């Protein structure tokens, strides 16, 4: 049964913690690589915000897991983004938030 929420991990060891909880809860680790590609291409994030883990690009210090029956929509793996104008508006909003908060997180 879908849950409609996700667990987001913020840690220096986020991918390993996400792997653990995904296995424990029988959830799936989200793959942010499509979103990362878009943000990198648009210049909204720099390469220092990204690391490679198990052959894919992920955000440094962040990971998320979701119930396998929850539908991944858009490039975030979550249900917050929708196609068309809503997608573009939400992506702009997310980029603005991340530009304000991510540099501080990466100074650790």
C-alpha cells in the first residue's frame, strides 16, 4: 500500500544509511541522477555538490527512500513535481531554495 511520503537522510554517510533503511523497511532508494544532470547543466549546482555512489551521481550528504508502490514522478523521484508548467515552476522554486541553503551544508 502506497504511503505518500519519503524518508530523507541528511548525513555525511547518507547513501549507506539510506541503503540500510531501504533494506529494513523494504523501501527503494531514490535515484536523483536525472535531477542532478538538469541542475548541473543549468548551472544551479556545482560539481562539488555531487558525489558518485554505486555508479550513480547523488547529492553530497543527502539521500531519500520511498515505498516501492509510491509512484516516482518527474526527476526528483517524489510526487511533488508534475509535467509541463507546474514542473518548470517547481524546479525554479527548488533551485532557489537550494541556492540559498546548499552552499552552507557543503562547507562542513
